[in-house]
C-alpha cells in the first residue's frame, strides 16, 4: 500500500509540473516548455502504471500468504 501511494504521489507531482510547463508553453511559445510538458506527462503515466503494478503485486502477495493459512 505504501509503495502504491508513493508512485501515485510522484505521478501527481509530475502532472502538476507538466501543467505549469504547459502554461509556459501557451504563454511564451517556448519549445523547451513543450518538450518538458511531454516528458512530464509521460513520466506521470509511467508512475501511474508503476502504482497499478505495485497494487497488483501487493494483492498477489496477500493471496499467497492467505493460501498458506490452515
């Protein structure tokens, strides 16, 4: 559960950063802001995927422990 929350928190941080970069792109037209926006959204997507995998792994680990109970 803790790992999942850490990944989700990181995804939120990357998303917020990408939104700020998107604002800079819209207001200044700077190409570097567009590049950073795209990278931020990709990083947020990857963190969300890692969070989903962590939650799935934790569920599988819980099932494995429960299956050993008498």
